C-alpha cells in the first residue's frame, strides 16, 4: 500500500507552523478496517488539492458521542474536556470531520464546554474545493451508472445538510436517483444513538435490512454514504440480502479519489 504523507499537529507546532484546518479522523476512521480506506481517500484529496491541514494523530480521542447517546454524561464530558484542552492548546480554529457523529458533537455540544470552533462536514468542504477548482472531476467516468445516496441522520435531520453531498455526487456524473425515503424523511441505517453498540430490540425486521430493501428497490449499482456508521450497516445489509455482486457501498471521498485517479 502506497504511503500517504499526513501532517501531524504536534510536528507542525514544534516547527512553529499551524494548519488552515484540522482533519478530525474519528474512531472509525482510525480503527475500522473498512473506514480507514475512507480516511486515506480523504487525505489523498486534501493533498491533491494542496490544503494546509493536519491531524492530531495519537492525541485525538473519541468525541464522547456514543457515551452521551447511551446516557453516560460524565464519560462524555471527560472525553470532551480532554479534547478541548488539546484543541485549544494548539489554537485550532477550523475542523473538518468525515464522521457526522463527530461533526455534530464538536459543532453543537463542545461550545458549552469551552470548545468553540468552525466545524465542517467533509461533504461541505469537498464541495468548496470543487467550486474553487482545486478538485477537477471527470463526469464521464461513472458511465451513467445508476447511483443513489443514503442520508446520515446526524448530517441530515440533525444539521440540515442535504445539498452538499448531492451537489458533490452531481459533479461526478452518473444517473442519480433518490431513495423512496430521503432527506428529512430518510430512514436511519439503524446504528445511530449508540444503537450500534447494543443488542437489537424486539421486532420482526432489522432497520438496516429495511433500508437495504429500499436501496435494492431503487435498482442502484452504487449507494453513496457519508458516515462510518451507515457504511457498516448498509454493507452488512447488502451482504445480508446477498447483493454484493450488484450493489457497491462507497463513501463520497472514495468516489472522488477514484474519479481523480489518486
């Protein structure tokens, strides 16, 4: 696997430098084997666009999102205060997240604990880079493949970000079609609110299976996602319905990196 140069905040600070943005990788982006590919793709895009960025590396810790959703407010605040101390120590002003859960927590819940930053989801940031001409895409590469998009709850309903990911997909070409339930009416993948970390409740169908059935119904060849939780659940759903040969679940960052050949 080719090495990617990713600047680390401590090294930049030691050299008296500061980044324009901090890329918040998140737990999934750092540890989940599938989502590491998304982190690599996003880092490649940042490098390709010539962005002055850095990551915290080993200094980055969980935002505390799952602990808070599960009801452990004390653990959440411990995590948050530790992260805020590090971020403020480096004078961080602008953060870009690949995970909507990290994005929502840093943007909406850290300010009351003393963590005030400009926080962007990476779909919004990628749209900016494309509009600035720093990422030049070729619309012909998808060859009119049928593509759809699953709205992450913490990006859509929690933060009303619906257009940016769709605008990015529009720059890629392909034959885009919406799922039956989308935007504010979108169905959750089944993992949010710390549901991923507990046993399923009583019922006759898993949420991820219900959502996967809607993807199958759309006849999409590619379902684009923008959240590590959604990536896990929908990939499982596609396997559960034995559709691996017909449907690919790819993150927006992966689609852009593939388009640019990086």
